[in-house]
C-alpha cells in the first residue's frame, strides 16, 4: 500500500542560491502520526512549508525531489490547491489571523471549504475541540496571555 504522504529527496532553495534543506525523506501512512524534530535552523519549518505550499512568500522553491499526497505530486503547488486536497499548515504563535478569535479562525477555514464536515457539522466539531483547548489554556500557565484572552473571548460568543 502506498503512503498517504511521501517526501522523497526534498531540496528547497531560497533566493535561487541558499539551500535550506537537502535530501529529506519522509513517508506518512493513513492514521499514522509523525513528528519532525531538530535544532533551530535544521529545516523543520521549511520542510512543512514545502509540503503545504507556503514557500513562495519567501522566494523559495522545491528544486529537487518530490512531494506526493494521495498519489499526486504537490511540490511547488500553491497553498490553496494543497489545502483543497486536505493538507494545511497550522502556523505557530500569532501567524494565523491575529485580529480574529480562535473561533473566528476556525470559521474562516470552514467557510472557505478547507475544513470539510466529516460525520457532522464541521463548526460544531471544531468548537468541541476548541473548548478542550480553552480549558487547557486556563489550566496550564505556559500558554501565553494572548492565547488565554482569545480563548476567553471565543468561549463568551
């Protein structure tokens, strides 16, 4: 059985001269959870951005290797095409829509058709998971104040 996602000998170059990652291989089967670990600057974010199509913003490109999802090549495709296929990049920190609550961010993905309903109402399912996050955010002091504030605002709606 072929993998759901396959990254084969990936190479990403920034500004046509700076090689950021080279020779990355990764396979993910359906139902499998995979973690990408490494030190700062090792290429974790660049690899994830290559998979999700978010390289063009920084004048970067997959220059060698391939990225295949559900049997189709997706390397160097725009993010909206890759998202429609079912891959999304979840940005770290405040890099989503910073002026929106978490609930509004989830609604934006649902409205765009990115988060398609699976076995029920997508918004209700998303908010069910969000409520769990909101409870954790208040219980775990490691969450930033901004995340906690967004959780509070979203729960109040």
